[in-house]
C-alpha cells in the first residue's frame, strides 16, 4: 500500500486541540442590540505578545519511554515521552530543550505528543525522525515528523497506519530505524500491521508484505513488531543494507501465523525467515536488542506484559553469535522480575552490560551490571545512594553513555535518573530532568495579587500543589504521594483558605477532599463527601469557595452540593439533575464565585457532549450557592452544546456580575450577572479548529479601558491560537505564536500580579508561563 500523504512545515514543537463541534451558537433573541456584529478586528499593535515561555518547576513527572544517543555524535542525546513530546539534551546548560512545542493548531493535534520511536541518521547528525500518535486502539493514522536541524523545525507526513506512543510496552524498541548505508531507506515495526518501509526518507510508506501482509483490526493495543536492526558496520555507501533483523511480540506472531519472535532478512527486507530462539523463551517479548561491534547480539526476554510497564519473571538475558555461529548463551535470569532495559558498552569479554529489571512494585527496581561480558553481575541501582526520592518506577530503558561508560541513565515513571560513577561500589543516582516537564495539569487557579502563593496546581498522578515559587519544586500538598488533583478554589477575600478535591491513588484510588486555612502549610480532610463525590474521580468537576468554611462542590454527573462546615456535612442544591450522560464524556456543572459579591455563584452546564443537542445553560445563585435560578438570557443566547473540556467560564474579580463564557464555538460576555449576554463575533469554529475553548482573565494593562486582560484560546479568521484583549473584547491580538502552541491547552489561567502572564498546561507539558 502506498500513500502520498499530507505535508506541511511548522516551527518546532508539536501537539493539539481536542475535537468537538457543538450546536450552532446562533444569535441572542432577547437582546439583539447587545451582539457585537461586523468585521472582526485583530489588532497587531495591541499589548505585546509573549516573548518567551518558561516551565513552572516540577522536574519530570511523567513516563520517559526512551533515551537515544546519535550513533556517531555522542554529544547528541534525545528523549521521547509517552504523552509529552520529545526533548534534546543541552550539555552546555545541563538542561533539556523541548523540541515539540510547536504542535497544536487543529482538532486532535495533542495526540501527536505521544512519541513511539525516534531514529537518527548516522550520516547526518542534523536529521531526526520521529513516529508519533498516542494509541492504535482507534486505528487513527499516526504521523512521522522529520527535522533537518536537530528538532528546531519539523515537517510531517501522515502515515497509513496507527502509532501507539502511549500504549502497552511503549518503552520497547527502537521500532524505527534508518539504513546506515542508504539513509533514504527507513523501516518501522508497527503494532498492528507488521513492518513498513520508506525509500524516500519517510515521505511515503509501503507494507513489507514479504514479512507479513496481516493487519490486525479492532480495538486493543497489541505490541506487534518491537524493534528493527540494520546489520551493517558501514554507512553512506549508497547500497542497501541486506541483512535486517526484526523482533516480534507473540500477539502479532500469532495473528500473522509467524513461527518465531525473531526474524531475519538477507535481501534488504524483500523476504524474511524465522530464527529460532531458545525454547524456554519461545513466545516471550524481546523488549530490547543491542548489537555490538564484534557482531554479537544481546537480547532481553520476558513474558508478554499485560500492562505498560513492570512485569514478572521468569526473564532472561541472552547473547547470540549470529555472525560467528556460536548460537545462544544465557547470561542472566530472574524468576521474579521482568527484564526490559538493556545497554552494552564495548564488546566481548570486557563488555559492560547494564540490564533493567522491574517487578510490579514501584520499589522493586534493579539494574544488574556486568563488566566481563556477562560472566559476573552486581546491583548498581537498588539500595544505592539517591539524591532524590523521585528516581523510582519501572525501568523500561537503560542507556550507557557511548562516550563515558560510568554515565548510565534509566527511564522511569517520573522521568530520567542517572549516575556518573557507575564503576563505584555504591553508585550515586540523581534525577536528570531539568526543564523536562511532563506533568498533566487538570485544573489551576491563581489567587489575587498579594497572596502568599502564586498558583494552585491540580494535576494527574502528582496531586494538588500550592506553588509559592515558580522556579522551585513545590512542597505544599494535601496528598504528596501518588495522587491526582482534580479541582481547587480559594476564598478571594481570604486567599489563605483553599479547598481541593482529588484521588488518593496510592491507597485504593479513593476520592478525597481537603481544606487549608493557612495557604497550604497544613491540611484537613473533609469528614464526608457530597452525593456523587465518592465516584467523582475525573477532572470533570468543580469547586467554588464563597468564604472560609463555605464551598460548593459539583461532582461529575451529579447535582452540586454545598457545605457550611468544611465538609462535615453537605446539602444538595436545587440545580437540575442531568437527564442524560454521554458515553465517554463525563458531565458536570462548572462553578464560579462572583469575587466582588461571593453570595453570587454561577453554574454553567455545557451540554455534556458535542452531539448532545442540549444547549448550554447558565444558572445564578444569590445565596452563596445554596439555590439557583436559570438565566433566561443564557437560553436566549442559544449557547452551543460541547464537552466539559472544550468550554470554560470565568468572572472578573474587579466588577460584580461581570462573567465571561466560552461554549466551544464562541465567546459570550455578561455585565449583569447573567441576565443578558453579548456574543463576540471574533471567534468561530472553522475546519475542526474550535472557536473558543478556554477563557481567562488576568491583570490589566496600565491605562487600559477594561479592568482585566482577557485571554481566549480559540480561532479568529481561521487562525487558532491564544488571543488577548485589553479593551473588554473590542479588539484582539495574537498572544502566542506557532512555535509555542504546546499541542493545545486544557488549562489557561491568568496571573493577577503581572500583566501579560498566563499559565498554560499544553499536552502533558507541565505548566508553562508567559514572559
């Protein structure tokens, strides 16, 4: 199958928006005089756009799936992640440079922050190839991104097969390989459709039918072909490499009727023959293969893991003398742990071999190392000195620095860990994650100017944190262990009072709520949960604090409840119960407190899903969120119906009754507590680019006509981006640029201390703020 695919060029750094369409926003029937009509003004001379973006400090926080050195230039090092894009190491600053932040100007772009494999051309250290796509479960086509300047800028082509950067066994490989002799030839081991080959540097692809023409269909995330190895000591000859190896997981081998998990081609991939593996590892996964300069292959074997990482034994390390006919030799085994990560420095009897071994427990990690080609082994990671407790988690990939055998890295669920004294009897390990940020913020809120903290960050897997210094990893959290933060709010007139909700993943995935009365220095757990609270495990929920001890909680798919005693008891509000929920789309009321008059609370129902045909509605409370009345003005505005994640609502803390709303398609503004609404015509959905998904307010520009700067992520004149208005929505200017799109943002929050500063989360890019 051959396909001439879509081609575009974008500035570096990728990702995207979630798709959604929603109903026709229409016009306001009751107050047509309030609609803004006519041509849209985009004012290029308005307040300055973001000059640069800086990560809020966390450090790692997500699953790095592999580290890749250039095969000739060992000063070049890349890292790929499952959902957070890719990075290049800067040895001068000892930091990681994100190289995929430019993705994100259409529907679904964020899925291409899942990087399944990176390949580097040994003839040209400027060339980088990257296979992207988050999952093969829905059979959506992946993309190959190609850079000729080490990832500073990219071209991309759509692939005729799916790619699973966030699927099971994502740390295997590399699946993508460049022919060293004839570098315009690339091969890729896919999860569902065997091996694919490109002869034009990745622009077009054909399935290698001489290996197998089987394409697995349906859902699920099989492992498929795990790794491709071009077997040649030469490069740049212009002739094809004739001997090529491929490792195959048992799921695809069974589906395709293959008789081994190891195959070899001796004619450049035209035909393939099975190679027998030792009988005790037949049908095992082969997570990693390393070929050394003397022609010896080293391979780890472990039972096919039902999960992404970890695993159990028995597992094995073998060497295979394919070129000298010495056959298979077992070097290491484990009855209880699964081997995956593998790296070899040197060859023969003096080879240094490092093997990552992991059990299901987060703490059962090991790296066994041999300095005599596998004759004897010692542990170099478990129970060794660690400068941080963040170096924990499954070891799916291990890399020995080709220029320094004492420098060894391993990946894990929190990023990358390294030692620079591997020869020591007690190697010391430290995180290698400076400027590598892969946390997933689910909700964030900024306090008023003068508060004792900068931001509250509620994130998946790392929990909710109060951030006091943007350049320092935070320390204030109600659940500092493995947890998720889902919603948060604060008392605007008393910002030392904070309420957060989340999930205690480390102790049975239990939903919990907490409050702090001292800016997050200490926390107390809610004694009880509202109706629906115990099953509200996703970020589709909302919390609104009206004053100290008083808040409203809107769990997913439930009527909100309020408490007047820090969660000791709860009473349901009179908001309507949802008459329908939508498969795969949680639904919740989005709550916002009027900061000038906290007795007023606004509740927005977005309709639940982009196909629900239930227009969005706003409800208003004047008794601190105890009872609500439907805003007829919001009904007259004919709001769109869209998913929770494609809509937002925010209030201006400087004026009572001043509300902004994004319904996914357009922006609406009310100056009278929701009685009437103005539709701004600037934003509109075009060709899958949603018109307006995120809206936030921040500190106003000095001398501006409106008391807050307004920021909207959406589409104006067909151009998706983040836009700012300093005059209450009369004119707009682009605030971000094509190099800083971060794959689209589920969270956008304005700062009240610094004009021009917003916080965005990108697709698993942590939190970034504008300068």
